[in-house]
C-alpha cells in the first residue's frame, strides 16, 4: 500500500496531480484556477447536477480548458476510483448544499454528503494520497460565539419558538440581557441545526479520522459565506448573495428573514481558493480544522442594499419579511486567527472590490427567480414561520 508522505506537499508543482471533487462548481472552479496558476495539474470530478448546472448538464464555460473533467457520482466506487487514478492530492468539495432543502430532502443530502465521503475514503484507504483537504462549513457551529456584559463567554443558547414568534430576534442570557456576538473560533463546540450542517460535520470528522488511521495528512477548512462570480443563480438553495442577485436581475426585491440585521462573514471565492492551496502546501496545517472567512461581520440587510446599488438597482430595496426559517442562526462570523498563524492566510479581496467584480459578471447573466417558490415549499412544510 502506498503511504502518504508526512508534512508538506513534497513534490515539485509540475509533478502534482490534484483532484477536486465538485470541481466544476462555483468554489471548485475558482480553486482550479488558483492551482493552475501555481503549476498544478488539475482534474475535476463532478456529477453536473441539474440544480446547479442546468438540465443540459454540460461542462460549464467558466471551467478552465486545462482542467480535465471526469463526470461521475461520488457515491459510485467505480467512478471514484476512475477519478483518483494517478492523483497525488485531493480536495473534497463535492456536496449537496442548502440548509433549508436539507431539512426535507434528508435522504438525498445524507446520501451525497455522508455516503459520498465514505466511498471516497474507502478508495483512499486502499491508496492514500499525499494530502486530503475537505471542505467543511461554518454551519456546523450553529450560533456563533457570544459574550455577556462582563465579557465572559456565554454558553451556547438557542432562541425559543415563543421568542421568535414575538419578533424578538437577539440571543439573551437568563436575565434577558442581549448577548454580544464576537468572532467564532474553531474551538467553539459545534451545534448543528440542520441536516446539511450535520452532514458537513460528518464529512469533516470522517476525513480526519481516516486520515489519522492511514497516515494520510488531512486538513478540514470551515468555509463561511463564500461569494463571487459563477454561483448558480437559478438555484434557490445557494449562497445568500446569489439568491439576492437572482431577485435583483428580475427587478424583484431581495427578501430578508427576521429583521435583516443578522450578521455573517462574506468571503470572496478567490480568497477561499488561496486558503485551499495554502492548506495543501503547508505541513503545519495537517490534522487541523481551520476557519476560512474574511474576519469581518456584515448584516444581511447591509449586503442586500450594497448589491442592489452595485448592480444598478438602488431603488429595489430589500424587503424585511419578519418571517424566520427553522434552523437559522442569528449571528456567526469567523475568527481567522488560526488560519493566519498556520497558513499565513488573510482575506485579500476587499468586500467593495469583490462586490464590484460580482456585479460586472452579473451584467451578462440571466436567472430564473425561484425564491418565492422555494420559500412557499418551506412554509408548506412548516419550516418557515
């Protein structure tokens, strides 16, 4: 059995053959560009799911021509072995993505994310690679980290249904005092509030466990809210900025849950791709879990307003619905101190620059607005109230 080399990725870049599962998708294609720029040979393995790529399931035009595309299902052992042939390192990005959808397509999400990861790991147990990097998610934290008035870390709390029905959105301590959100570090105990979150935590732990058992270096990267060109605009289960963009391109106002003041960490896809490459190249990251975000918090309402202005529709203001979605959290944004120390990572794309780049790409795009349809589906199932 071939054993992985410990520490950093020891081959010259021209010899490194890297596989990206989910490599034809939004983040995967940006990662492919980053790796190609640094001399790697890249193979993408993707099922070209219609929800993301459309019914034609064609190779996306944005995927670099130098990328070898292998079409297949991560749950198929034969497809996975074919994709792994002559590969030196793997980025595992393949996953069904969508917090709300995961709460009713439970078997599908568990199959793709959990079983798919297990099939990949069985193949890697037979032939470990030099390194495996798995894409995890900030969703595993549930609520982010909070402090109370005396600066002590507040225990993880959840908002009650009674509180949410009253439109009281903030987290409070036992005395009713509003807790203060602070950047969330990797040391926070996970509190998975959706099937999607649980499946991402399962992917993360499975990869780290099997990596340790087979002497195969593994790094888990917890992505926060990734944005940028190439997101699937007609997919109502994708990132919040893409959902807002689909509405704006159809001259419809973005719809905000709660009061729109929930805070998130929006990180550009190019920064995420660079963090992935650094995780491959830095042996110090092996066996670790790292946040990948911008380290900055922005309200969802602020972001919706900024995007409307960027795409030339400043008059289409976001609409605060006052509804809430089960499984949503109030505030969560990244503490990226560990990634800074271990990888030398920092977010280099200012939000205004990233938003302008996204707006320029959107100028040539068309989107089917399925947001209302999606929310009606959730409401019919009692998941939006």
